[in-house]
C-alpha cells in the first residue's frame, strides 16, 4: 500500500520569499512517480510538477522545484519568489508504477501575505 | 484545447434522494477518473475507465454508487440513495494514458451537499 503524509496543515509566507511544503511517502514499489498539484479556491486541481523514482535530478518547472530525497522518502515542493496568486491548497501525490493509481496526501494550505 | 467539463457545478439534495454527475473529458483522452474529495482531505479515486472499460473500481461503494462511460467518451456517476457522508466534491479527470508523468487533467468538480 502507498501513503503520502503532509504534516503542515497550513503555512504562511511573505510575498517574494521562498517556501517549502513538506511531503513524505511510503511505498514498496520500485517504480513510482511523485506529483504536486495546486487547488485554488475555485476547486480545480492544477498539475505543477512531477518526479520519477529513477530520476537523478530534482525536477524543476519555473518557480517550482521538487527536492527529492529518495533514501528519506521525501519529495518537498519549493516555491521561489512567492506571489499572491500562489495562495491555495497544495497536494502531494504518488502514482504506483504497478497499478497506476494516484494516491493524494491531506494537503497543505498556503497563504501568501502582501 | 478545451478542458475537462463537468456539470452541474453544485447540487443540493436530501438524503435518500438520487443524483447524477456528468463529465466530458478532453478529446482523445482514453483514461477517465472519478475522484471524491471530502472537505479537508485529498481526492480519493472512486473509479477509473480505460476507454469504456473499468480498470479500477475497488473504492467505489457499489451498493449506492454506479458509473458508466458511454462509447469511451462522456461519463456519468450516480449515487442512489445518497447519504449524509456523500457530501463532497466529485472531480472528474482524464489523461491520454494510464501511466504518465504529466498527471491527469482535472475538471472543476461538482460540489454535492446532502442534507
């Protein structure tokens, strides 16, 4: 069974500063994928970034980067230069390489202060 | 390209009533998912279709929930009869393939309130 743990229910960050959202995972699969999604108050889930279990380099997408530490089973999301529009719920998720099923964590609410 | 379309956006019903949600995936996407997101939690997969066949429905409460995907395109999710604990956002998502690095494309969801 796979599991995602996000221990920060809520986070605050000052506009233009960087913020790290924590994510740890548990899986017995050798092959898996890690995802981060953003969910604004409007409700849609927006894909942000992906890291494959065999990828040696940390993934980056614009202001988003994923700090992947495989031995520690962590996949933290780093948002650089926070913007007011980054205020949202953020979900970490893991996809099994065997079943393809996507399992989400509980989410972290991020609020960016002006 | 047009995104995943869902309707209605909101629905309020009384317990024991029936309700149906509709989803139109992105054109050409073979895989379609229905997720249930209870307030304060992450989405939970209810059912996954590959074209018009069911790949995974292990977490679908089959005594009250049913889903179908017509001709491998649109899908409907039905709850009959609804319970208070079914109050949630129902998200539809689609993808080109089952295992991919990009993640599914999600619709805006249907917010269901059961009174």
